[in-house]
């Protein structure tokens, strides 16, 4: 346990040392920080944006912004956490911007349907029931991606950071620029929406598996 | 105790419900609420199986190659701002 603690502290120390080297003008030292933290940032960005291209853009932009703001980084804090937050902030801004652009392009169609196509409740109700045992994993995966896409950028961010990344409510609130109470409600609303959208398909898959096991 | 609302069950699952012990006791004796919690758990468990693409072992190196030409000679250093959080 002590060894693990020492090892964690040593990793943090080395990040702090690398930050100092970078600030002293050793630009290539920043490479170590990029190589250490890229995979973590990619995982967060991929879950927030839902695709590889946007995730890669988010990671690059986060490190560029991190470099530009490195002088603002308090060396006693954790560089990984700091750049992670920059990535989360940029990812949510980027997704919001993309949604606004899509809304502008799709405005005429949405006006006709009253915006119903964005509500996961409606898209589930509109689905024709699929025959049992035909709900393959790939189809469920598609439904899950659609359900995540149907969340608002704040809901998706809150869900990703809380459920998959295990972040504290206060940390998520910082990214959403909201308070803890409102952030909790955003997490709860995201779970509710995902449940509404996915429960019929998850139940079908479980039933199909049970039938398969019996047969 | 009345049956739990969906919000209460989600809050319990997230570890964000103040009356946690009371709810635990209720769930132990209430099949309706425990089944409801199971259904929420099943959806979240299915979401856990949603894969994240693997960026590859040399991903960090590739990120560096992409951003290095865009970095200035020196990062911004403004000592009076060092205690501010990232925005």
C-alpha cells in the first residue's frame, strides 16, 4: 500500500517537475505530459462526443490550451486532473456548438414535427417492436449510441463523468458551470432518459438470452 | 414506508441520497422497489458494455506529433494567475 502511495506520489512529482521544465523553456518536455495523459483524455472525449474524429480533436485542443495556460497551472495540483478538466470543458463547448449548427440546418424539418425527434421517449415509442431474439448486440449498441446522442450536452457530460469516469459531483458541476444540486439533477435526468430509451431493448435481450439458455 | 420514486432509486444508486440506510432497509423488504432498482441497474450495466475505441499504443506519440508544430516557443507564464483554476 505504502509502495503504491509512493509510486503515485512519485508520478505526480514527475508531472510537476516536467511542468517546471516546460515553463523554463524546455518545450519538448511537454511531450512527456502529452504521452502520459493522452489515453485518459481520449477515453473521456470519446464518450462525450461519441466518435473518434471529434475525440482526437478534443485531445489535441486540450493539450494546446494546456500549454498556452501552463503558467496558470498551480504546480501543487495534479496536471492530469487539470488538463482533464480543460478537455471536458472544450468537449462540451464543441458538442454544444455542433448541436447549434445542426439545429440551424434542420430547423425547417424540426418546426414541422415540433422537435419531437430529439426526445428519446418519442423515438422509442416510434420504434416498431422487434421480434424476440433478433435484438443482436450490434443493434443494442446502436440504440445505446442513439440514446446517448439524444441527451443534451450537459446531460451527456454529467452522465459520462459520473457513471463512467467516476468523477465527484463538484468536479462535474465545475465543468457544467452549475451548482451541486442542479448537477445531481442533471445526472438523475440523464439516467432517467437513458432508461426510458433503452429498457425495452435491454429487457428483450435478457429475455432472448433466457430463452436461448433454456433451448 | 411508501414505495420509492425512480429519482430516489437513482439517487440511492449514485450514493447521493441522504436517507441511504432507510432505503437499504426498505429495499431488503420490498420486492417492487428492489425489482425497479434491478431494472435501472440492468440498463446501466448494458451501457457499461458500450466500447470505447482503442486509440492505439502509440497514441500519445501521435498527439505530440500533431500538436508540436503548433506550440509556441514558451508556454504562457503569468505568475499572478497561477492559483486560478482551469476554465
